[in-house]
C-alpha cells in the first residue's frame, strides 16, 4: 500500500504531527459557553470536576445525577439545563438534518480492504464495535492497527484524530506500533505521541479512566477509544454467583458511558470481549462458545464481530450482529505491519 502512495498523499501524512491534528468541525459545545449564558464560573467548574466538559455531555445526564454533584441545588441544575438547551438542540430534528448528522460519521480503515468492505468502509465513529473470539484470534492486533490508521488523514481512510487506549489485560505493546506506523508511511514517534494509554487494574479504575477522558476529548480531536478487554476486570472483581446481578448493573453503567463518549465526541469505540463456553450451543458444535457479558453487552454494541483463527496467520471475521450490515465473513491476515488482506 505504501509503495503506491503518491507524493501528494505522502505529504499529507505530515498531518499526524502532534500540533497539526486540528478540529475539522466543532461537533460539541464547550461547557464554558454556559458562562456567557449567565451561569457562574464556579458552578461550571463543579460540572467539569464531575467529568462534564460539553453541553452535549451535560444533556446526557439525568437531573438526579446532576443534583448529586456537590454544591449544585435543584434550582441551579434547572437553570444550567435551561441555559444548555439554548446552546444545543436536543429536541426533534428533521430527517434531512439527521442525515446531515450521519454524514459526520467517519469510517476508519482496519488495514485490510476485505475487512473494511465487510464493515461498510471500516470502523465507524459515533458507534461501538465489539470484537469477540478465541485467544490469538487477532482482537488486540486489530486494536494496535487502529491506533495507527485512526491518525491517517480522512482522505486516506483514517480519522485524522488521536487515540485513547484502556488496557485491562496488559497486552498493549508500544513497540508493535512502530512497524505498523512505518507500513502506513507515518512517523512512529509522532504516532506514539498521539496515543494516550492507561492500564486499568479494577473495574472501578476502568470506569474512572472513562470519566477522565471527557476532559481530554473536549480539548483535542480524538477519533478512537479502545477498551481491551471490556469485561475482563468485571469477571475478576465479581466472582461469586450472588454477585452477577451487581456485576451486570455496573457493566451496564460503564457501557452507557462508552455510548455517550462515542456520540458526544464522534469517536469510534472499539472494545474487545472474551468468549465463554456455551453448553446450550448444540451437540453438533464441537466447541460451542459465546460472547461474555450477556444481554447487557449485546445491547450496548452497535456492531458485533466474531473473530476466529484460519490457517497460519489468517483470521476470519464474521458479522455477528449489526443493524445495517449483511451477515457475512472476511478473511484477513496478521502481519508485522498489522492487519492486512490475506495473501491468497
Ligand atoms: P486474546 O487477547 O488472548 O483473547 O487474543 P487476541 O484475539 O487479542 O489475539 P491477538 O490479537 O493478540 O493475536 C495474537 C496473534 O497475533 C498471535 O497468533 C501472534 O502470533 C500474532 N502476532 C502478533 N504480533 C505479530 C507480528 O508481529 N507478526 C505476525 N505475523 N503475527 C503477529
Ligand atoms: Mg487480546
């Protein structure tokens, strides 16, 4: 792919220089705007301390949530919401405007054309893509490839944005980013600088890291959030049978946060999931497996992908559930330069 880059395209790769990632269009209104709408700066600061950085984000909280913030009375919350509603339209829009909003959705290349085609162009912003499948099936390798491709300019099927990576399994390998960046003709140091990475150790830590992202995402253009894996810590932190209901409730809370981040900042969320044995899978399936997380996870993901191993370095991705994609498969390959098309 790199060999075929035209000089003009290659020069655009300079865009990934840290300072050069600039907002194409402000899709969200900063919470600071409330100050000119008559809300006092101290109250705006309280919202920011609670992880709310945009008017859009504010409208994604219930009044009960907001009055739970220390120092915000019900009367203050009413005044804040009234002011925010004047800044952002959260009511009905026409179908044409909805179409216009959909146009801000970007599709980010996976590095494999056949996988991109299966996904209708790549990993979508403003949506959650879940990948589940057996170990070594390529879920984390795709995460690494997306860390790089997201930083490509949009006319090269990238997202022209930064990447946030939450790692619950300790499998992020920054050294893997280098050959992948080189494959795409990008400067590895600049690419690594545009990834913010955190290792999470408990499900609470994982949730708090998500809260902290709003501040970063409202300040700079992010286009991808990776959570690898979304469920591992929940399975470790809630082990007893009697804890399942609580686990699912906390998981739902975290997934709702992911949905809001995706929509608020027009970011693609790529989360990986583990598989568990499925005794109800049927006697004709030798090793029946299903994604972990039950209905809670199934409902949160916009697009669910199932990965499995093929021959050698080849991997197969099947669309498991997606609102507007056919149930089909694509074969890709894991290479030193990341995910690519299978050779034969
Ligand atoms: P779990 O997290 O264990 O569930 O698996 P996963 O689906 O995340 O697997 P992962 O994406 O880590 O894929 C691991 C596979 O990628 C292994 O088969 C590795 O051999 C392969 N792999 C990793 N790095 C390279 C590389 O540089 N070159 C090639 N060709 N393969 C690699
Ligand atoms: Mg993995």
